[in-house]
């Protein structure tokens, strides 16, 4: 019998396929996992909140703290770092931080998703699109090196800032992020860092401290008074940071759930307790409370509650934040008044000390009797605190070594500091040919 099909048979077959196509596509769609719309909406909102912490929050906060001749320089550094980190992140940074597999999986990820080419619109990370997760994590990668610039503000070349930020991101932030959040060795040990006590604040604090030591103090420090030129701008930036931190900590739950809600609550309590404790300590020591002290205490409380935010309850939030205000205030007095280290904008005593303190206290206040979520199987308070301290010490040592080497390489090639005349003139004019205030 001939195997040729009649025209009528072809038409009938085509009609049958056409009628069955919607059923096939519908079945395929039903089989494919779908993102949770509520979780996705919260993650996208948190992403915008965290980015606003750098642009414009940190820009305003840092710009108000420096002298009027250096306002544009710190704003320029924050903006340029945001752009540079974004390109490096999609070129391979995301894969190095969160990629899996390979012989060195405990130490670093794999840049298999270079330019994020492996992430489609349908790709998921848990219950949300992976593109949303990658963008959310990018905002953390942006703010961390931007925080470091407070350690060498008012005296560094702009070209040196760009080289430092790029190299520091690759050699410090990406490996540490992988160790703690990307399946690396610290995560496997059970270290608890909900939103960046180690990944963001310890690394930024250590990076700023080493930078201040390598670049040395500003001309005139500590004898010449260098007060903030515009406290109103600093207060505005501080308020933006406070609100943005709800996305920073609450968004790290990666879901619109009770964990996110509790993280936001304890974040607010930590900021409030930190501000009041710092204000009280300053009032007692100097006889008057200052606005600068109040907002700095708030930032100390926020940074210190960050690693614990998703693991502790309201009691932990208040006690951790209050402790942060007292300890970080004492750290600024020791660093600047006794050791005479010119960490220009107090990054190391606020973010660094706060990150160390908060990460350690997380191991205590995670206990269920204290309102926390409780310890993982096989863990207890002593063991958890030990793991937390191991995480802090190992990351601090790596960050200090890498930061020092990066600065020395940049110093030997293009140089780090501006000249004395340029520093006296101000970085706005000497580096960018502009003034913030034209009188």
C-alpha cells in the first residue's frame, strides 16, 4: 500500500494539531514552577530600598559630614562605585559570589553566569525570579565598597578610588559573600549572618581602617577642627538610611513572611536603642547631646542588628542596639582621641565594631528563651558563639591583608593621595573642576 497521504488527511491532521496546541501549552505552563507574586513584589521593593541607601542616602550622609570643599568628591565616588560594581557584578561577580560547583566551591563560586546570560525570565531562585535575587544582591555589593570611602575621604585621588573599588570587590567582597551566603565554608560551618554583619559591615570597617592607616591622616588632623559642613544634609541622609535598612534586613528574608516582619521590627528597635544609648553616653561625657551623635548612634544600632535581624526577637533588638550605641561610641573615642587614627567618617568604629559586636551577639540572642528562633540541630550557645567569632576573625584577617595589598599596588602604580596643594584646595576643584556651592 502507498504511504502517500491524501490532501484531505493532511487538512484533518493540521486541524487536530491546531486544536490540541492550546491544551499542550497549558499543560506545559502548569508543569513549570511559577514565582510567588507576593515574595517577588517584596524583593523588588527591597531592592529599591537598598539601592536608595547608597543613592541618595549615603551620598547625603557622607556629603554633609565632610568639609564644603569636598562635598562633590564623596558624592562622585558613591555614584561611580555604584556604576562600576554593577558592570563587574554582571560580568562575572554574581557567579563568583553565588555560583556553585568546582574544586574550590568552599572558597569561591564559578563565573558560569557571566553577563548573567544563564538567567532567563523564567529562572527562579526559590520562589522569586533569579533576576530579582541577582539585582537585590547587587545593591549589597554596591553599598559595601561605598561605605569604605569614608575611611579615606578628603585626601584620595579619584582614579585611585576606582581601581581600589574594583579590585576590592573582586578580592574581598565576592569571596566573603560566597563564604557566608553562597555555600562557602563559613555557611557550611553554620555561621549566622542574616543581612550582612560579616559580609558588609566587618569587611567595610576593616577596609576603612586599613585604608586610613595606609593613606595616613588628613593635613591638620587632629589639631585642626574639621566639623561637618552641613548637618542638615547628614540628617537627611541618616533618615534615608534608616528607611532603606528595612529593605536591607527585611528583604534578606527573600519572602513576604513573618521573618521579614520581625527583621523590620528588630531593625527599628536596634536603631532607636542605638541612637538613645549613644546620645546618653555623649551627654554624660561632654555635657550636651549632639545631633551628630544621635544619628551616628542610629547607624551603629542599624549596623549591629543587621546580622541578627532575622534570628532574634524584640528583646534582642533593643539590647543589641543599646549595646552598640555604648560600645561604638567608646570605639570612636579610642580610635580618634587616643590612637589618633584618621578614619575620616568613623567607618571602622561604627560599622566595623558594630559588625563584630552584632555577629557575636547573634550567637547569644538567637536562643529561643531570649525570643530568638533557636539553635540549629547540633548547635548550642557556646558552639554558635565560637562559630560566629571564627567567622569574624577569619574575614577580618583576609580583608585586612587583601586591602593592604590592593592599596600598595595602587600606590605603586598610579598613586593614592592628592598633593598637599590639591588637598588644601579641596577635591571638588582639584579632582573634578567643580564646586558644590557657587557664591
